[in-house]
């Protein structure tokens, strides 16, 4: 393809890279294997599907996440443009309707005249250059092996976890209250307050619950990501650990008592019509039945209907400091770029930002220009 670029992977980083390249007047072939080949975590064939939280974190410019967003907007970020259009109330965080967001990104890519979306699995890195690999932490096993050959290093891995989501109609609104911490911004969260006795009973049940088995031997030695630990793992670190972390009640007042609860489970809306809520920070590896049994002990969720259960999944990434330059191209094969969680960044916005960098530099490589760093 003359003056064209290949991008493999239709997640946040891949879509951002493809868009940046296309905006610079170059043709792009964007490969995405879904829905023909699915991953353990994805549920649809939409591009940029959010498999974990529906939050893109803080919008406050004095925070790292907020500042990064502003920098990305100045670079014409597709992901943030779509996120802004499909946002839902989230206090000081940019939260989106996950389905509307993914559809907005998909539509933008499909309607871009410079992008050809190809729905098929890539099992080997093409020889054509420039090429951007943005296949994410759930890269297919065959391509993952080829990446190991190209990078000359073993891939690293850890476990990431997903929190469950529930049907809004199944929440007992007489037992929950709406408030954001310290009343900052709009009251975007539903709060399920726990007295000490309720919390102690919940911790007992959580510690005694059964977790889902890991079936691959290679995964049994992998570590959890400390920033997204399953709640049962946190609970094993001390009975009060959750009350000072995921379930901390600071900045919240139960209107029924006028006091701060001992612990709180927060629920965040996941779509525009508020028909689905996610349990904030409740990533879990519990068996499906155990999730329903234990999480229905949370006040207000006694009759909860689960739209999506929590789960853990493998995250694979390459040894970027030894393999890539700061411009995100291979140190030897300078026309081969990597982006997204595959390079070791963590988070939706961070992945998209790396896609911007890889996309800009891949476009520059196609025109034999020096990369920007």
C-alpha cells in the first residue's frame, strides 16, 4: 500500500492510532478480529469496547488524568471526542455509556474515508511497514507467539479483574442514598451504607467464598495488578482493609442516620438511561453463584439482578524498555510500532494516548520523517 499504514487491533489505542494516521491524509488498513474471534473479556464486535469500568477517570486539570485528557484533546483525540459525546454523570470523573461510546467510535472509524476496517484475525505481523500493533492485553495466542519472536523477549503477564453490573430496577432505593464524596459535583453515585455488624458479616462471607478456577498452568503463577485487585484478595489482607479502601465511607453521610456509615459500596451508572449500575471497585474472581450470594448481602442489593458478572482475565504486555524507543517503534525494526496496554501502560486514557503517539509517528515514518517524542 503506497503511503499507507497497517494497524492491528481495534481497541482504544488502535482506533486512536488509525484515526491520527487518517487525519494526516494517509490510508489505513485497520484489522480487528472480533466478532469472528472473541476474547474471554469482550462481549461484542464493537470497536473500543470497554471491558472493565465505564469510567475514564478524573477530568480535573490539576490531576494527572485530567491534564493528560487536555493534552489529548489538543492533539485531536477521537476517543475523548466520542467519550464527551456519550458521557453520563460521574462526579469529577469522565464516565460514559459504554455501549453508546463503543458505537460512536465504531461509526467514526467506519465512516472515515481513509480507513478500511477489516474484520479478520491477524496471526502473524505483516511485513509491510509502517505497521502499528495495538492488539491489547488479550492478544490472541498465535499472534502473541509471533510478537515474542519479533521482540526477542518473553511476554510478561498479570491478571486484571472486572466488576459486576446490576439492573437498576432491582435496587432497593429505600436502602441506598445518592451522593458524591464531600458533595463535590453532581450527586452521581448511589451509596449502599453498611453498619459495622453488616460489614463484619459481609467480610465473613467474602472470606469464605469460592473463587473461579484458573485453567491454564501458565496463568497460575501470574500476579494481580495492584491497582485493580479483586475484593476478596483485598479482604484477605485484613478485615478493615476494604473499609479503608474500596468501601471507605469518607465524605458521605447516610441521610437516614445523619452519620457516616462504617463502610459504603458505591454504584455508578453505566449508561445514559441509568438502567444499569456497576459496583465501583468490586472487581472479583468469585464464582458466579458466589457473587450473587455474597453481593446480595450489600444493603439495597438483596434482590439484585446481575447484568454482567465479575471476572478476571489475563493481561499480556511486552518488555517495552528493552524493546521499544520512546517513539514507540521497535529498536531494530523502526517501521514497527506498538501501542496500548500491550506496551505496559494501564488505563483507558493512557492506552489511547499511546495510540496517538504511535499513530503520529507511524504517519511520519510513512513519509520518511523523524519521529516526534
